C-alpha cells in the first residue's frame, strides 16, 4: 500500500509540473 501511495504522489507531482 505504501508503494502505491508513493507512486500516486509522484504522478501528482508530474501532473502539477505540466
């Protein structure tokens, strides 16, 4: 579960970058 949250956070950061 922790890995999923970490991945989701990374995706959110990438989306915010764009």
